[in-house]
């Protein structure tokens, strides 16, 4: 019996190759989208799960303000937090402080810039599962100037020789570090992906002096998972007692469960976080595409049912039961779905590298063979078989042989409402995605083209260090000899992402009434290099920079007089109109008294997710980057000149550069990725929806074939037939728009609310989507209507 059903199913699919190919294609596309997204979700939700103690670990989040202005919150702490908390709260079993830096590493003739050098306490191995292949986890980071390498890093420097005990020289100071261990490469699904792990004591950061100077990340491991909430509840009272002599200063800490950081924290870890909202969105889109594929299958099979009505009628007359007919048609669904599944596996295997590029991930193909993915695939196949195959099989198996054989079956309306509903749903999904894509792309265009208040084009970022700073005058003069280079400014942070947290107050404000502010130490060429606009006052001069050269942190504040450049927002928060701020006395962190030398126009020094805040620029002799402004010209020639000069002036570190506009775009990686995903999935959904529309139109043409013949005999032309056939589908598309457009507006408007600066949702975007939708309907239905109208009407009317 089974063999007979299989043969019948294969013969039927082969006989109706056109419909079979469309069905297999639709299901393959839908399944492939679902499996790729499932791989992505499985990868994202697996972050850090290899740490067996992760459910007991929490990251410390700091929140503070100085009695006025906005509150600053972030994943930073001072070195004091860990020892103070560990003494105070017995629930804390252990903790670790971590700090990731970029360092130049030298060994013999090898010289590399390592971007991921992690400094950590020796307790790091007590919290995290970073297995050491060589070395003792208890002593490998115990003491200063010790370093552990990952396997791949060890091979890069030492080849196949044993590196343990060898010496690496770090930074421009060429500080010697002893290699004390080798560890396995960090998994790709980790929020910490470093290449070198150095002892935290090497930073020589004071561990007990203050809760400020918060530049480090602290993780705490509790004795049980429930202790995380217990300790968090006790922290405010403890800190209040610690800060009782600090006036109106507000300081507290929160604890983030370690496993929730990657998807649910607004604060990045050492690797960029993802957003759980984007996971939900991309999951929903993939499921909607799978539903479109299933509905396409249902519509096409229902449309074909008329062609097979007489076959079913004869089978029933010959004694076939409803069950046998149902099993036969379900068998066809099973065969077709299995074929689509095989193609899906091949498609996923071929497309995974491209999908990794799209999502900027490193999802291994081995994840495809995991139990979760296999069960997900089998579950999806079972749902498709039941959802897509059962309805057509049930309808066909219930055909009445008398009506079929008498030719009256064509006039039945059975299942018409459901088929129309499925078409409305399919088309609605496509329109929803189409409108969402338009708005996302418009917002991305807004981000790329919005005037940020600084010049991000033709600006090159170079690294800096103490050796370069010691000869900055000569260094700058030599670089400016290169044709096309106009300014070489120095700073701690690039103008697109200034993150240095400070506090400020005017001379009229009490010392305990501080305002949170971002600040960047710069020199006299930073403002012209960045293209900032000075509204009032004047830029720093070389004399300003020279005057602060001898200032030290511990110096009597009365002997200091810093010139400051503030933005408009900072002026207003200090209580001044920007035009009247120049010359006013102010303080930065109370250790830097001075006056306002200039006010610059507000510019976006952080993501446009956030409103522009207060900013202070102050002169300094140190920096971490050089900002090189170039004229429009042959950038490759300028880069070649920079590289030659670099090798001559800074042979102690490799030549590396970044473009400011690339760094700016990298801040919106998640949004750009979301836009690409919507582009692709919208195209897929529209294609599948058109195929579904093709199925319903084919069904309608078969039902009205004699009506079309009569109308042609009565003088109707091809245009009239197309208008007749398209009218119903235009109505369905209008219903789809009425449902999809409000839902799209509500959904995408919520996404836009995450941007402090965003586009307005224009009505014409919906109008454009409507025009495209109607054009697709007319094109798809018009093709089939024209085909039906071209058939000889005499042939149709003679056919019973």
C-alpha cells in the first residue's frame, strides 16, 4: 500500500512539474530562511554559556551624578569596588577586575599592534572557564608583568616553539612581560574575546584610593545565584554610608546577571552586544516568510484541485474511501516537503558564509548539526506537512463524485473564503515588510547624511603614544609636509565618540553642585582638523598648550588656570547664554580650575540615539590618537606618504590608520545590519506572495474559463478580461493595505523612538508601497488573465 501511495505521489508531482517546482522552491526558501535565523538565534543565545559558573556571576554597573544635571550610568567601576564589596558582603565568593587595551607587542624582529590585550586579576580562572593548556591558573597572573597567550597568538609570535618563559616587550616603553601560560582560543560566542591576558597588577592602578577614576570592568561571583539580588539590594545602603561626607553626590551600583548581558544590557561588554528586540524582529520576519511559503503551497494545491477533481471522482466511484484519498494527497505533501528539506540543507550549507557576512557573525557550520537545530528542522517539516498538506488533502478527499462527473463542481465556492484570507495575509506581510524597509532605509540615509557638526570625510585617525608625543612638534611638521595634509590634531577620543566622563561647575556654583559632562583633552589643531565651528571666542593656541605642560594632578589648584572650550549645551547647563560664556570662570573636576576661552557649536559627539549633551575640550600634552585632515585628492598617495613618514618617525609601532567616516558608520552596525536583513527578506516575501497570488489567480481563471469564453464571443477584448480578473485581487490587496499599513506604522514608529534624532514617517512612503503592491498585483494577475483570454473560446465551451 505504501509503495503504491509513493508511486502515485511521484507520478503526480512529475506530471504537474510546474506547480511542483513552484511549491518546492517556496518551501525551500521559507525553510532556509527559518533555519538560518534559527542558527543565528541559537548562536546569540549561546553566548557565554560555556562558563559553568555563569549563573552566579554578575557585572557591576555604576550610576552617579553630582547633585545636578543628568545621571551617568555604565559598565565601569574603579579598582576599589571589588575589594570593598568583597569585605562588606559575605555572599560574594570571588571577583575579578578586567580592562582591555590596544598595545604594541615586540618579540625579536616581530612587531604587531594587538587590539585585544586584556588585563585581569589572577582570580579570572576562578570565575570563567578559560582553560589553560600550559601554565598554572593559580600563579600564571599572580604578580606584575606576566602574560598568557592564546594558541593562535602564540603561533604568530613563536611558531611551533614553546613560548612559556619567553619575554615579550609591550608598549612604546618596551616593558618586558614574561609569558606564563598558553590558553585555548576564546570561543566566538563569548563577550570577552582577547588574544592576550596580562596580570591586572601590571596596570599599577591604586586599589583603595577612591570610587572614582572608574575605568575598569568588575565581575562578582556569588555563592549562589539568588545572592545576586540579595547583594544588589544591600549596595545602596552601603554606598550611602561610604559617601556620607561627599555632600549631594549620588553614587550607587547595580548588578547585571552575566548571562543576560549580551542580549539585554544597554552597555556593551568587551565585544558589542546584540539587542533582544532585533532578535524578536528577525525571528518574526522568518516565521512570516515560512507562513507565506505554506500559504502559497495551500493556494497552489487548491487551485490544482479542480484539475484533479475528475480523478478523485473516478477513484471514489471505483471504491476509494475518503481516508485513502486523504492519505494519497498527504503522501504527495510528504514527498514534496522532503524534497524541499533536502534542498534546504544544501542551501543553508552554501549560504551560511554569506549569511555570516550579512550578520557580521562567525556561526560555525557545526552548529547546524546540533540537537537544537535538527529538532527545529524536523519540527518545521512536520508543521509544514500538517499545515500545508492537510487542508488541500481534506478538501480534495471530500469532493462529491456525482457533482464532479456531472461537471457541476466548478460552480462550488468551498474554501474560497479561506483562500482569499490566505492571500490577504500573504500580501499584507509583504506590504508590512516593504513599508518597514522604506522607513528603515530612510532613517539610515538620515544618519549617513545628517550634518553631525563635524567633518567626518577626508579625516584619517592614527594611533599615538608617549614616544610620539615627546616629539609631537617635529612629528606634526613632517606629516604636514605631505601634499594634501592640512592639520594634524591630537586628542584622547575621536569627535564622533567622546566617552570621557568628568564633572564641571561654574565659579558661582557650590563645590558640591557638580554637573556631569563629557570631556576630551585636545590640542590647538583638533578643532580645525575635526571641522568644528567656533561660535564665540577663539581656539586654543600653542601657548595654551605650553602653559599647561607643567601642570600635575597633585599640584595646588590655585596655581592652575586652564582655558576651556565648551559647547552650547554646556554653557546653558552652567547657567550662561552661549554668547556671554566667554571669559566666565569654571572648574573641571575641581582639579582643573580655569575659564571659558570659546564656545563651539553643538555637534554629535555620541550616537544619535542620544540627545547632544554638555561637552568640554581642554588642552593637554597627552593623547591616544592623531586626527589628520586631508584635502580632496588622491588618498592613496597621501596614505603612501603617511606610511613612509611613519616608518621614519615612529619605527617602534606598525603603521595603522582608520577613516573617521568608517568609524562613524561602525556605531550603527546593528541598524545597518537590520536594514540589510529587511531588504533581503522583503524581496523574498514579495516573491513568495506573488507566487501565492499566481496560484489563486490560476484557480480563479480555471473556475471562470467558460465565462471568459462567452465574454470573448460577445466581443470582450483582452483588456476587458484582464480588468475582470484583476478586480477581485485589487480588492484583496486594498484589504491587505488596510491591515498592514497601520501595523507597520505602529511597529516601526516604536523602533524610531530609540533615536533622539529621527525622520518623520511620511504618508508618501505608504503611497509608494501601495503603488508597488498594486503594480505587482496587476502584473501577476494580468499575465494569467492575458493567457486565459488568448485561449480559443470555442475550445473552452466545448469542454465539459
